[in-house]
C-alpha cells in the first residue's frame, strides 16, 4: 500500500485529520504551565496567606473577644451581645464620637483647599517648583507624632514660642495654657493637622493635574477664560477622582486620629478632647475592659466603612 492510499483510505490518520477529527490524546502538545489555573493560585498564595494571617485572623479573634468580658489579664466568659448593647447606651462613647465628627468637619475642608492651592502653586515647571514641593511635603514626612512632641514644648505657658509670638503681637499676655482647655486644645490640634497634612493632598492632586492636556488650557485661553474659570470648569472636573480619594483619605485619617491627641492633651481636660479611638484606648488599657473596647472598635469599623461607601456613592453620582 502506497503513502497516497494511506492518506485517502477511510479510517486512516490522514482522513481523520481532513475530516476534522482530533488527533489522539497521546499526540497532543502538553498545555503550557502559564495557562494552568493552578499557576495563578500559586502566584497569589503568598499574598493571600499574609492577608489571612495579618487581617482575617485578627478580625475573627476581635469578633470573638467582643462577645466576652475579656479582662486583658485573667479568665473570661461569654456575655453575648452585652458589650454592644452597653456601647450604644454609653454616653461617653457618643460624646467621643460627636467630638470626632466635629474635629473631622473642622480639618477636612481646610486640608483639601490648602492642598489644592499648594498643588496649583507647584504644578508648573518654573525654577524652584521642585524645592517648594519638598518644603510643602516635609511636614507630612516628619509625621504628626514628632510634630506633636515639638508642639508640647512650644505651647507651654510663659516659655513656649507660640505664646511669645502672640504676646509680641499683642494678642495674648503670653501665659495662655493652650493644652489645658478643651476649645483652645482643639484649636491647637486642628491648626497642627491643617499645617502638616496638606502635603499629602498636594501630591495626590498634583499627580492628577499633570495629566490634564495642555491643549485644553490653550483652548480656554483663546476663548478668554479667566484663571478661576479654567480651574472650576476644566481642572476640577478632570481631577475629581483624585479629589474624592483625597477626601476619603482625610476623613478616614480624622476618624482614626489618636497620636496627636494622646501626646498633646491626653483627651483632656476631662474628656473634652477625647476622640473615639482615644475612648477605645482608655476602655481597653486604662479600665482593662478589652471585650467592651473591641466591640466599640468593630462598631467604629462598620461606621467608617459606611461613611466611605457614602462618599463613593456621592462622588460617583456627581460624575454621572
């Protein structure tokens, strides 16, 4: 039998290929390793393990602790939902939450406006713009903890630089106890944050502004648009996602504020400057009621998530 007969004979390998019948499995090429689903699982497994160990496991443990009277030291027993019921009925928690919301409302707007103004100032390629970016971002790099310790010294009555400057301007007598009054302490804390944090907002908005096409501004100049009109009608709509992200970061950071309050006022006088995180700290490590503190922490997590979702919905609605 010739080769031609083999390729045309019914049932032969050649006829099966011509008829579209697949080749035997033994003759198929093995699948590439990069196309196997197991490869993707292996690649993300280390990240999933880290998330499970450092995020999911502590969350499950916190949920377990919130249903107990965990005393930090000693034996514990299950109390069910008592910690959550006591938390929502605790006037101290609501006072701390109201103060946290007040503080958030005070600092969020100025941080955004100042960060936007700094971004506009340094977005050009003029000489000195890079130096200004570094100077404006430096307070955020130093950190609120270090700046708070510095401010403790500078806000002391009769010796701090803050009082000396205000006394030299004739605004005070130089002996104001800034950190021993709830209103004055809030003013000092808010001023510190408004001065230190806008550098991050500046970087976020600056990166978005640099993506705005120059041709759009040139067309606006030809139409005779003013600077304010260009910013409001061109820059702000284009960089709205970056503005939204800056707001979300600022709000979450304000909700979780603790270091500067603990260093400067320790929540005092009394509980006048106690934030919700400071309240959780006192409940856990001063009153040694870890179960109650964990329940309040989980309530804070849910509340922060709801606020963040609401911001996303509002920003998405403004884009449509």
